[in-house]
C-alpha cells in the first residue's frame, strides 16, 4: 500500500496577535513591552496610587477596554466578572474622551487577565492554505502552527470539504502545547490515530525550572495494516530571540524519544519545523540516530529549501526524517511551493501577495510503500 505522509507549517491557521502584524519593529516592541509591564503591574497583590495610574494609562493607551472585532485593540484586559465593585477598572466617556479608573485594590480583588488582542482569520489566506493541503492530498498530514483542535476541525470541514469540495479527513487531533500564543502541532489522517503521547511537561536539563519544548513533541501512533506508524511532530525553538542551546537540547531529546519509539515499531518519522538548516547541530543530533532526510533521497529533484524563496539550504526549516526501514520503502518525494509568494516561486493564481499567501513555508511530502 502506497501512503503519502506530509508536513506543513500552515502559519495562518490561528488568530495572530495584532501586535505581530505590525511591520514597524519599534512600534511592535513598544506594544510588547507595554504588555509585559501591564502584566507585571496587575500581578501585584496591592496596587498603590502610582500603580493604578500606570495601569489606567496603559489601558487607555492601548484601548484595552475595547471589544471591537473589526478593529481589535493590541492589548485587551478581560474582566471575567466585572460586576459592581468586582472588576479591575471602570470607564466613562467614549472615544478619545474615554477615562479609565482602576477600582480594584490589588490582584486578588478582581478576576480576569490581560492578553494580546487577536485578529480573526483571513478567509482568502485560509482558503489558500486549503489549496496547498488539497494539492498535496496526503494520507497523513502533520500540521504546524494551528491554534487548537477545533480550529483544525473547522478547517477540515469548512475549508477542505466546504469551500474546496475535497474529502475531509476522518481523524483530526491536536493537543495544546506550551506556546502561549496557541501555536500548536496537530495531525490530519485518513487512517485511525490509535494513541498520542505528549512530552509537554518535560524540563530543560540545563534549566530545570523551564519547560524543554517550546511547543511539544507529540508522538502520534497511526494504525496501518497491523503495523503502527509513529510520527513525532516538532516545532523547535525559532530563531526569533534565538536560543540555539535550547533548540539543540530539544533536538537531542527528540533523538531519545525516536530511539524509544523505534524499539516499538520500525516505522517512525520525525517531522515538522526544526527551525534550523541541514548543516546545523540541530540536524546533526537527529541524523546521528540513523534518521534520513527525505529531501536527500534520489527521487527528490526540487528546490533545496522549504521556506521563503526556497532557493538555498539555509532556507530549509521543514523536515521528514525517516527510520532506516521506512527509508527503504520511499517511492517519491515532493515539495508543494505554490502557496508561497516570493521571487522565483510560481504561486497559485489566488496567491497574489504576501498578505494572502498560504504560508511562507512549503509543504514537504513523501510516498512510501507500506
């Protein structure tokens, strides 16, 4: 039986904080710094008059009281139960004349939290994401950067089946990971997913007070003709605010998880976005296990990268690494780049700019005979 296995950093299948869409790095940093300051102030057990003034100023500055889905504020304070004298603040006036008065005496006097404001999905973008998934038509698709399982299921039924008229996947699974933005790793499958094992709670050996995985390394077990296929989904530490030591520690732990998995079944794949190139220590730590990168297979003749213009191995971030027994069964390897908008990339006719590209990652896939 020939089965196609793919990985795709879908990038747009979650609501992005509005701050992350701001192109000006100075303005973006100001919002994130203000958010960190506000959270720190709100966590104080007692608010001084000076604290209240600073909190009110930040709430007003960023319209953190405003519920407007058409123009969401960059920061929002969710007052879970803002009844009489039970909220953090009250407002008077409207628009530029809005006044904010902090009424809570301290953190334990109100229920709620501050969060970064989020945009809704861009329908054109999500439809283009669906086109990539539809064209690849994998039997098993590892999905990276998805907000939650219900979002994945809505994409499956409303975009793939509804808007594009393709067969929906009967199995869609995702466990929320460690990323506070909701950037998670999921899976869509046409074969039964019999189990999933999470590594959410593992800690960094060098920094035991911190979680090891930026997201998670879920082990998805899929039943195929009596022999299970195990896929280790990954999205290692990004190079934004880089921490190469953490990324390497994550890769070394993934290698250990792989060695354990291959004792249970010879059919194991490590896949996803490793956020590092093939010459990196990250890739070397995984290659030392005997795992083989499908883009090095003789059947592959596409571009060397998977991100941006894909022209260089420096732009290779996405991987499907196969165990030795699976490697022997590879029939074909491909890369679907048409969801990307970049120089030298022939995009779908519906991908007309960076604003509506499906993702800045290509989808990598492999056909294996199982």
